[in-house]
C-alpha cells in the first residue's frame, strides 16, 4: 500500500495534469479548420507539468512536490506519469459504465451507435481493464512494475484516433460523448508516449533477489501476444475480409475497434526482455480483467454469435484456457515470491 503522503501527492498531481490540459486547450494550438493540433497540445501539457517550481495546493492543505527532470535511475514513477494516469482513469470508468451495463443505449449515451451489444461490451471490458492498469500506475512505487503497458496503450489509442478520422461520418457529432472521445484519442497517444519516454530513464535492471518468470511461460506469453496482435492487425487493416470469419456481426468501424483492442496483446511479445514477475504481473492481471469481462459479455450476448463459425468456439475455449493459466501462473509466482 502506498504511504499517505504518496496518495496525497498522486491526488495533487491529478489536478496538476487537469490544469495542464486546460491550459493546453485554451492555448493557441488549434488549426483554422477547428481540428486540434495534438502535437502542440502535448507540448503545452508537458511544458506546464515540468515547470519548476510548480507549487500546487488542494484546498490549501496539500503541496505537490516540484516536478523536476529526473537525473538518476531510481525506479520511481514520475509525477507527470502518476498525474496523467489518475486523469485517464476517470474517462475509462465512465466509458465502461456506459458501454458494459447498458450496451443497447450507445446511440443515446456514446460517441456512436454500436451494434451488436457484444462489440460495445468488448470495448467496455478494455476500458475497465485500462482503468485497473492506470490505477496501479498512479499508486505504483516502482516504474518497472508498470512500464510494459504504456506502449500497447499508446498503440491502442493511436489506432482508435486514426479510425475516428477514417470513419468520421459514423459518429454522432452532436453528442458531448463524441467530443470527449475525439479529444481523448487525439491527445492520449502523445501523452502516454511522452510519459513513457520521460519515465523510462528511471528503469533499473533485475537484481539477484527478483523472482523470474520461467522461460517457457514468458515465451508462451510472447506467442499469445503475437497471435493477438496479428489478429488485431488483420481486423484493423482488412476489415472487409475479417468480417467474414468473425463470430459476431461487425461493421468496418467496429471491426477496426475490435482490432485495436486485440492489438493490446502486443504487451506479451516483450515478456522475455524482462522476466521479473514484478514486471509481468500487472499487465498480466490487466489482461485477465479484460478477458474475464469479455467472457461474461459473451455469455450475455450468446445469441449474437454464429455457432456455425469455428472461431466462435476457438475464442470461447481459448479465453477459458488463458484465464485459468493466468490464475495458475499468478498463484505459483506469488508462492515462489513468499518463499524467498
């Protein structure tokens, strides 16, 4: 559990990042046609967040520490990374609340009308898994425990940002939800990548006392991650072909959306590069949260699946096997860690 002063810092940093986002949006960073210049907005936000000194008070009772450029690798999670993560969590939880419990109301509550309900619940599952991940980032004591999730999230956000542009006319532009969606996916790729670039200098190597994931398990994660990424790439780049074999009905936009979700699996590809259990654990548990919710969604939306397609049964069996395997691996690694 983080210390009370760490929680206070994290809460304060949340407001620092919110302030930075407001400054960026009010700054002269918009093109004449009204489309936000994401790079300029990102530069403004980063500039506000690294200003020294930067006293920020919450209710006059709490001071956020000055945010300085890191000079030595000590495995800490930087203030900008914590604040950004805390800010993202709110968006993800709200999106989950809209998409997963009431997937039939997306035309009224979301950025576009999603049919069938399975697609909405898959996206909602990814959002709650993302919320879990960013909560862990905001409260983490060590950078290496969360570093593996940043580039996959940046890829996911980039793919959805591009899909938004490609399918612009499919969105409900009169909804506030759409502009929140657009603002999020036109800025988040740069912010998450910027956080990773700044914080990666804090990374430290494994030490003798670290519990390592077995080689066979890490390469299994790599293979599963590669399969998920390749599947996502096919869905995203060739939706017309992918829609023919997918277990439930898709449109080009929802096909690319599901493809972006599957591309999050790329996190597993890098597992052999850092075999510390503490590095693998949080991304693996994030995947377990997402997959468990997707499996439950599949039960809720079972009528939407085509039982005549092999992929329907392959996904059902595959999800059960992977979720159980994650639980078993987690139990074994935690037991090994306690025995040290």
